[in-house]
């Protein structure tokens, strides 16, 4: 069983793979104060509970929180007896980064590009609803060619609370009406329809530019992923598919590209 770990700013998402099949998925809160032992205890307990008949024989991770990298590596080594292979933007996974500063690309965006190209074909755009909402563009040749970043809906909701005296934090949901008649409804209407408008316009401009520069006359697939993908994508006609575990699938494919499917047993970061 391959353990794939996506270390994000808000959550650490962990997937257990049997070959290409995602057997189990867990989400942990990202906490810089957690020790390797604390993380290892939680992970090993979850694996023992939810996949008791399976043994972790390999691990891979991608991180946008560098301070947690040693914690992840130590936890996996200590509690599962395998090395956690780190995927970075220098890793040879078959995706060329055709951007100004490749080292600035988040590894989640890097593996999203790999996953969408391998699983759904290119050209494509990945719309990822996370702490930030990101647009990742993959050319017809499978190269990552850039995208856009904006504040995620949940992050925007928290910002309203932090920077105002009287506005409450609200659940992100589609309201029954746009014209709210109380504070909660007003905020929900602004967040939901505001983000729909922003996302739809960015997708419109992105697709037009992709067609002109990167598509080679092919149709452009738009795939949504991330925690709020299911909520927003149903009102975004340009989105043709929702794949909640796309980043984990990208880590699995990256592991296969790096290792050739072999099970690594010693500490190594492969570039």
C-alpha cells in the first residue's frame, strides 16, 4: 500500500492506494506545533483502524508548508518503517514547467498538472478550491504553462471576521436568494455569487488565452478539485468534471514516475 500525503496550508490530506485505487482518505488539520510522534500516532492509528489488513510499504508526499517536511518524513519513517519520498518542482515526473520561476510553483499545482494530463488528457485547466483558489493550465503537449491565484472562499470568510467588528464567520453555502435579509444571508450571497462571478470570468479569459496559445486546436477540459469543488462546480458550466482526490492521484503518479513503482526503503528526496 502506498501512502500519499498532501501537506497543505489548512489541511494535510492523506490517501492510501492499492495500485491505482484509492482505498482510504483522511484529513488532518495542518498544525506546525505537532511533533513527528504526534503525527505518526494519528496516522498509524487511522491506518490500523481503516485498513487493518494492509501494510504501508511506500510513501510519497508533496508540501507547501516546508516547516512540516521533517515532521512528515520522521513520522512516516518511525511509524511505518519506510521513507517518505518528497515530490518537488525539480522532480522528474514528466511535466515541464514553462513559467518564469519554476521554483515558485506550488507542488500541489505541479502534481495536479500531472494528474489531469495523465487521467483526462491535455490541454486542460485544473480549478482547485483550497486555502487559495488556483487555476492551473496544462498545454496540449502536457506542459504546465501557468494560471491564476485568488483567495479561497473560506479564507475570505475568515478575513471578513478578522477585519470587521460585527460580521460573523458563516458556512460557505449556496443561499436561497441573492438579496439577503439578515447578515448571515448577505455574507453567504456575497461569497457564493461573488466567487461564481470571479471564477467564471477567470475561466473565460483563461480558456480564450489557452485556445490562442496552448491548445493546438484541441478542446480544453476544465476539471475541479478541492473541498468546495462540489458546491461551486454545479453552477459553473465550463467545468466538465469534479475529481476530489486529484492532488493525491497526482502524488501517486509522481511516485510511479520517480521510482518506477519500486518500494523505497531508505531516506531520499529525489529530484
